[in-house]
């Protein structure tokens, strides 16, 4: 049984490897749409990609992360970006609107000003959250155990299993 700390580390490593793989596949196959999801055992990619191309990209992504290319662990289309921005912007608008006033107009204006002031920070929050919370470029001890591709209805699903050293 994995400890909670080990589970979190594995997910962060898998998430970084997912991002590195997507970076490589996006450059190799521009315009191909794909989506990924990481978990404690690896990650899943959905997209019309040849299985051997996925395997090569996963192997290259791991090698490049191990070769100290931490920027590959951060991806601009990661859901963490949306989540972090939503939390910051929603929290700022709520806090501004919650200040005492009887006027709805003042409440709306405060919320709008708060959104405007927080927008630049919200754009940076996702990559910062990825770097410090949801991924880690430190993938030493991780190895690709298996890459399996199968069609599930109209989707081509690639499951990448990652083994982690103790």
C-alpha cells in the first residue's frame, strides 16, 4: 500500500510525463487534438495517434525530463490553469461583492474592478500551480512499464502505465 505522500508524488510525476509527452506529440503532429488525464498508476491520452508514435513520445519525454528540461512538465492547456484562474477570479469577485453596501451597482462595480485587478495574476496562477503543486519535473525512479492503445467507440485511447522506484 502506497503512503499518501508517495501517491501524490507518483501522480505529480505522471502528470509531468503526460505534459512532456503531449508537448512532443503536438510538435510532431501539429493540429492533432488530444486530451490527457494522470493518476497514480500512469496516464491516459485520447487522440488519433499511432501507438508507436505515442510510445516514442513517452520515452523521449521521460528522457528529456531526466535530462533536466523541467519546462516540459508545464503545459499551457492543462486544466490546472483553468482551475487556478477560476479560484482566484471567483474568490476576488466574491470578496469584493461581499463588502458591505446596500447598492447592487456598487457591488457589481467592486466585483468588476476585482476581476480586472486579479486578471494578470490569474493568468500566471496556473503555471505556478503546475510547477509547485500538480506536477514535478523530478521523475528519477520513474520508468514506462507499458503503453497500450485500443479503440473505445470513436476514441483511440492510449494507456501509459508508469512504474515508480521506491
